[in-house]
């Protein structure tokens, strides 16, 4: 969980998440669908990094692309 939240901090440091997502802007910078899509990108990246960290802790090495692809395929079922 910490890796996920820490990654959000880095995202915000480099990309200003409030501006990217359009949060608290009047009038809204984006329509609801675009804002939700941008939020999904932010959360998806942080979740991916969190899973990389978890797999590294479990395996002792960074997972390969194929290993990550298998982990995502299992979650979609």
C-alpha cells in the first residue's frame, strides 16, 4: 500500500495531479468521462507499481514482462 501512495506522490510532484485530473477547477476542465479516464490512468499506474513491488518482495527479483502479464490475466477472470 505504501508503494502505491508513494507513487502518487511522485506523480503529483512531476505532473501536478490536480491539474491533470482537472480537480477543483471551475468551470470543470474536462467532462466527467475524460476526468474519470484520467483518474483511471493515475490509479492504474500506481497499482502497477505496487504489484511490481509486491512481486519483487515475493520473488526476490523484479518480475519479467511475461510474469506481470500472467498476474494481470488472472485478475481479469
